[in-house]
């Protein structure tokens, strides 16, 4: 990359304070310049300088549709218009390519030992695509000519991977990638980038926070914060109501939360037998009925299920239903259709003995529910989509306590039912031992880093008899208790008003930020798993993948008609053992999310059947090198490419954290003298964990413009 021109407001400083390092190589720029201009100008999908690619794509589609319907004379006129537009496009692209954008590190932005953090990378991306303030540490020449940004997170890449000696954890200045001290395992980085910039992941002294979430979420602007506050006041949060319908999920919310989506059944409204409920796909749905008259209060039923694991996945083992008066109206154990592989006793308390004499099957439960539930009935539960799926029940009117009550950190995080009961009902639930039936909701993760003061305050034993053995604590979830808790939370919400149980969320996603204003930007997320349900819910498009080959294909698919593409490569991290691949499959529902283009991973051809964890590291590095080269070649000219690794190896940190968590549990449950030496948490272990967390928070970032 050519050296950037001096900043017009740059002050004279000593040479060591004003050094700028180009963020990407410049050797091929002049040679490739004319080719890039020709390629950009001849591509009908390539965006004009100063316009958004998404807008051009939509306009082209509208023009094509109009062309099809036009008369021959209109076709001639359109052809002339298209020719004129193409000529104008070539001129504008050529002008933009004559002043291409470029990046250069400015050491003034690193003074005082400042280390670039993940939020700084996010703010730099926002600056490229909007009027956000410039970043002092990375100067951008000709910013207006940046057409789109592709941001990739690739955990697993370290300085040693690139053939560079490991810098100290205190290093903060960018360093050159060429020539490598040892052969680079990813030579594509030396081809695309001239420097690497040390970065620091979010976290505290005992643990690492999510780098990906930190990149995607940002603080609200002052104007947006004021707008939301005004909207809250206009909604009349203190208004009380006796109608629970106010808290129903919208169809969009149901789709975002992965609920089975209802259809307006054409069955006879008066036919309430199970036969009238059956759909062609084997699920059941209440036949359509006319809405209730104004002033009529609908029936509300709280529902919760327990599950086990079979060869088909989760299957129903218990279902409990309570009404708004807290009365149990249905509670039954259920025998799964397939042999049980795991009773999940540690969660549910159910075992082979408890289910041995059960004869009721899922179809029997569906028949019973068809006599309890009508089309206008409101079902309430906590993350009820899981329960409805094991019941194979589709319903139109749902209240979800994980939606009407917020997590303190705001969406997309969800508070557990146990926490909501403690916080708002002052009630302890899910404290039963394994002898009590319970639902399949995993217990909240144990904190791995309580303070020393809190640790010292823990009781030495939980038993009254020091000599008696302490039984393991297994948090059981009673489905009837959970259903009743959901009903009580709804009643409290109705009594207090819509604003009760909400927290002022001062954050939004980067996609929401870029989607506001007059110059809205189209954003896409390409990630392993189901990003449309989670961090990509607010993006215009979300593509789920199962391997990095699919990630590359997803980026290639999105790059022409999106301004920002955020993607994550995980195969290297899986192969190194830093993370575990998710086996969660995308359901057919994901392709129907309104407002979100969610592409199930099964629709992307799997070009690699290998398992990253079983392949050798050399193969994984070679594959990643090819993938990045292919991705870069597919990027249109004037595309900014940002890659960040997030963090370093978490393996030793995780081992120490697990040891600390085990010691904390033992301290709570048995006498200190009974803790084995190998399980004790010593001062040396504490220092080692602090050092490992600090080392793990170090990462790298890379910047260039094609």
C-alpha cells in the first residue's frame, strides 16, 4: 500500500512520535491499478463511489423487473438509459480508483502505552461506514471511497503462527510481518498485510469476556438514548392492565426466538378433537376461531416440560399445566417413543424406575391438551419454544417470561427463570434434589472467580453432623413449580405495568447503529451455528454455517449487496482445542424468519467433509490459507478487509479456572480438612491464573484495502 498523504491538521512532532506504518503492502498497487479499474467498471454489481452496494443491487432488481414488463419502445429507452448509467459508473469508479483509500498506523495513537482493544476495532469499522469520529491510531486516506467492509474474527492465529517471535504481553505498537523469522504457516498474511497490531480482549483479572459480542455490541449514541427514553414515556410504562394480551409475542419475536410458526388453520372451528388439530407434518395446532370480543379476557395457562435424550434428540418425559389461579390442571409423565439414551436425571430427577410403568405417549398428551387449549388460549412459559417442540405443538398466542422480563445486560441475553424468581418474586425455585421430578433446564454456570473476601466467608460445611457424608447437590427443576412461577411473573407484570422488570439498556448492535439515519447500511453475519437467533438477529442477513468453507461461500454470496459483512472462522480454533464445534442443526423454520435472510447451513454445499478436530494442524493451516486467498480474490475493489484474532490460547487459563471452580464447590460442601491437596487452591495458583488471563487477552489485528 502506498504511503498515506500527511493529515491536513497534523502537527509537527519529533520523528519517533509521528511515524506511520502502512497497514498493507504497496508493491502491486500501481501494477494492478488499471486492471482493478476495468474490473470494477465492467461489473454490473460493483457499487459506485459514495453509494451503498445494497441500494445499487435493489435498484438493479427493480429496473430488471420493469424491463421485463415494458414495451419494445420502452426497452430501447431503458437500454439507452442503462448505457448512460454504465458510462457514468465507469467514470465514477475510475475517479475513485485514482484516489483509492489506504490505511496507515499513527504512533501518536499508541502513546502512553495504549493498547488497541476490540471496541477500538469496532469503532474503526463504524468510522469507515458512517460519520463516526476517526480513530487516532489508524489514519484513513480517501475514506469516502471505501465501498464496503469485511470484518473477520479468526481465533487461533498467533505471532508464532505467522513466523514472528512472541511479543511481550505489554507490547502495544504494530510490528512488521516481513520477513518472518521462521516460515509462516499462513503466508497469505504476509501477502495481504504489512503489519500486525497487538490488541487486547475484554475481560477482568480472572476471566475472559466474549470478543465477538464485544465487537458487535456498542454503546448508544446520546441522540438514540434520548429517543428511547422518550419512547418509553410515550408507551406509558406505569399503566396497569387486566388484559394479558398486551404481553403477547409478535410474529417477528416468535420467529427470532425460533418458535414453531403457526398457520391459520382451515379446519372447522368447532372441531376440537385431536383429528381436527393434526397437521400434515405430524404436529398439532388448534383450529382457527374468531377473536374474542372486546373486553373478554382470554384463558391463560402456564406450561413447562421435562425431557430426556433419545436417538431422535430431546423427547418429552413430563408435562405440567397450571391456570392463572395457580391450580394444576394437568400433570403427567410420558413415555418416549424411542429408547432413552440419557434420562438426564441430574436435571430432571427422572430415572428408569420412575418411568418404568408409564404408558402414556406423546399422542395421548396431545389429545389431552386439545381438550384444555383452544385457539384463543394464551400459553405462558420460560423459553417456551423448547417445550412446544417436544410437544410438537404449534400455537399462535404465546407469552414468554424470558422476553417480557429483561436480562440486566439487555437482549440478546436472557435471564434464567431461577434468577427472575429470586429477583422479582423473592422466591427460591429449582432447589430440589434428584428425588424430585424436574424439567431439563441446565443450572446456571458457577462463577470461576469469586473474590477472596467472598471465598473466606463461605461456610466450612453445609451439614449439621460433621461426620455425616454430604450428598451431592443436584439442582432439580420441578416442571409444575416452573409453570406456576411463570404465571406469577405474568400476574406481577400485569399489576406493576409494562415497564416493570425492564432495565435501561444502553447498548445496541453495530448493525442497528449502521441501519439508522438517512444513509442506511446493509449488514450481513456469516457464522457457525445459528447467528440469526443470536448476535445476527438485527442484521439484514444471517447465514449459518458448519465449517469455514461455508463461511467463505457465505461471504462471497453477501459481499455484492451488503455494506458490512461480519464473519467468523472457527475450524482452526476447534482443531487447536480452543473451542468445541456445535452440533446444533438449523431447522427449516430458519429460512422463514421475517426481515432476516437466514440461510440454513444445509443449503450451502459442504465442500469439505473432513472434521477439523481430526485433521492435522498443518492441514488446517493450509486450508485456512487457501480459504483466505479465495475470499480476498472474491472481494470487489475498494473493499476494506479487517481481521482480528480476539485472544490467545485459553487452554491453561481454562484448566486453572476449572481447578478454582472445583475448589470453590468443595469449600461450600465439605470441611476444609477433607479437601485433597491436589484440589486445593493455593496463592501460587491464583498468581498463575492472573498471569494466564492477562496472556490470554492478547491478540492481533490486521488491516488492508483491496
